[in-house]
């Protein structure tokens, strides 16, 4: 299933839609056709990770709660992550709130400006932790992805992004997900393996200390990671 949005594809300019995969929701170009390899394959992560509202069960609440963004009534729904409150204005308003989130963590304003509209960026808190987004939401839906400066070794097109899994652990995936499903539990390095010629190496933190290693299970290349520069102190 998919939901229309007001956002435009950064590659071809067509409208973006929200789709749902096994890892949650994501943005995708509306012109994509899996039967036609020439259609636009642009995708980007949706860190807010909206539940599948159409398949959620709607329940009545004993006390009305109003959406902080548009003022409509919030309703209790049940999705694959449990119960949550959702705005009745969906899909025009996509505000949701977990029932277990307790006191709302305040957003933190930043000096960094949104490259899309020029407003200040803010550190916000979503289902999987902190993320940086435009303070102009919902008018501007720009979300900053934590790119690590390494091209995807699998598709050679996407940039690798640091992500957070549902259990809270960090992993690295391709920014072109779901068209490219490359993931790594360890931070990739843009360096070919000198032993087997593999496309990249990874940083691992072992009990004996951090190492740079080849992710190829048939290759045993490994070397100590360079020690971080000692902090300088002033008298």
C-alpha cells in the first residue's frame, strides 16, 4: 500500500509517496514501476516511521486529546508496534504519539539552517531515537540523514547512512533502501581489502581493542585500528 504526500522526488520532481516495507515506512517516487527498469527508483528513509494506519484497529478513548499540529481529535489505534495515538486528519496530518513515551522530550533548536526552506533545524525525538529535521514541519518535511561519507559497495549509487534499529543498536544501510538492501553491523570504510580485494573494510570493536577488518567471512585480513589522537591539555 502507499499514501500520497506533498513532497517532490529529488531526482525527477514527481510526487513522493509513503510506502511500507518489512523495516517500516519510507518515501518513494510515485513513478516507480517494478516492471519497468527505466522508471525512477528514488527512495529515502522516513525516520518518523509511521505505522500502517489503514491496517490499525481504531478504538475509542475516554478523554479527548487534540493534535498539537492541526488541532483535530487524536484517536487510539493499534499497529504492529502496539497502541498509539494518531491524528484523525491523516493523511493530511501525520501526527502520532506512543502511549509509552511519557513526558514529551523537548525539541532542541540548532543554528544549522534547513537547505530546503532556510528555517532552523531542530533535534527531534522519534520512535527510534533522535533525528535532525526542519523546524518548519509540517510545511517543510526535510529530514537530515546521517551519511558517513561512504558510497554503497553493493549498488555503487547510494550513500551509506548510520541508522538505529528497533532494539536501539546502530547499523549502517544504503540510502537507496528499499531498492538496495545493503546493511552492515559494523561501520564500513571506503578501502579495498589488500588481501582478497573486497570492496570495503569495516571497523570492529573487539575485547582486545578496535580493529580494521575485512567483512568477507572467507578472508581473515585484520589490522589494529589507528589509535585516536591523544587529547591535548593546556596548563
